[in-house]
C-alpha cells in the first residue's frame, strides 16, 4: 500500500506541476501576443507620416502662427512617441503581472517596477565581483534589471570593463523600504 500511495502522490504532483506550467505557458503566450501587437502598433506609428497643408501664401509666410502650431504639434507628437518607446522598453524588462503589481502596491510601493529598480541601483554593495582598471561596479542600466515573479530579480552589473549577472531576492519591509538578498552571481573573468 505504501508503494501505491507514493506512486499516486508522484502522479498527483506531476499532474499539478503540468497544470501549473501549462498556465504559465498560456500566460507567457498571451504576453507575447500583446507585445507583438504593441510592437506592430509602435512600428506603424513611427512609420506613419503627417501631411500638413502647404505654407500660407502672403507676407506672413513661414513665420505665421500656423507654422508655429505645426512645429509645436510635431514636437509634442515626437515626445509622445519617445515616451511610448521608453514604456515599451521598460515593460519588456518585467515579468510582473497586474496582480503581482497590485500586491506590491499593497505592500507600500507606489510604482513597484521603478522603485525596485532604483532601490537595486542604489545598492552596488551587493555585487560580489571586484572592479578592474579603476572602475566602480554598479547596476547602471535600468533595462538590464529584469523583474521576475516576486520576490526574484535578475540583474546585470558592470564597471565599464568587466561585469556579470546576479539573481536576487527582495522583501518589502513595513516602512516601504526594500531589503535585498543576493542568491547567485557570476562574474566575467
């Protein structure tokens, strides 16, 4: 009876693991489809052109209020596109879903992704590798800090000459601060 119970437990564990990973796969496929749709939209937006009417005829010419409006509108549209590209780049570096973001907000983080990245960037003392040629090790690129499912973060670091990667755990404390625990790291030689 003990062998059958162990076999039944192993089968149940296998089925549960398969269901969990199946749900994770479906979620990843959904995120990939959303990212592809966003990428297509972004590419279409950046490739689109705006046709303005010809300049007014008369003594005011290109110094008219109209052309000032055109220049201002073009500048604003350019800034909107730049912001969209930044948001897309930042969202690629996170695997947090809406539920996990809400949970981190309940724990005291207003903007979880930004606060986690800035907190980690403020802790270069977590990096176990030694810098070379007078460099200073640090987490210098926010897009190289990938937010995995809580409480995990995968981050690249460097000093401009050598670098490496780390896996870290974090805990959001009651006062809203973040405690970091290095789990694994690999340094370039």
